[in-house]
């Protein structure tokens, strides 16, 4: 059973920084990529940043240049480095992993940007 567990969320001031982590465990074969999605209050879940195992990266336009996605080796954690955050970044952030057999989700971690 594949499990994704996010951590690192919390309260951060506008202009501040935060690093989210996603730990992957379980039997996963042929991992194709991982991503961070976010769901703001009253809105649909949307992609924040994604990274394939080949190293290709995709970012939402609103976070380009401010957020960085990285992974610590094949089985290591996925990270989302968030800098210069603003109120629009307030959301529950979900980790996603995908492979040929399916797509997996974590339960999310709350990020709140407020002064």
C-alpha cells in the first residue's frame, strides 16, 4: 500500500518562507513523477508544482519564480520550497505521486499566510 505523508505546513507571514515535505512509503514501481497540489477555501484543487522522475518541472503561473520543487533521491522525500508567500497561497497542500498502476494522494497539510 502506497502512502504519502505531508508535513511542514503552518502559519507564515506574508513575504515569508516555508518548506513542505512529502514522505513516500510502500510498494511503488516505476514512479513517473510527484507533484504538489493545493486547494484554497471554496476553490477546486489545482496543481502547484510537479516534477517527473526525468527531472521535468511544471509550475502554476502564480508561483513561478517563488516556489521550488525538489526530490531527495528515488525514494526520498518530495519538497516544496515556498518563498515570498502571499495570502493567495493559503490552502491545503496535497502531495501526489503517479505511476502506471495509478495515482496516489496524501491527506494534505494546511498552509496559512497571515500577519
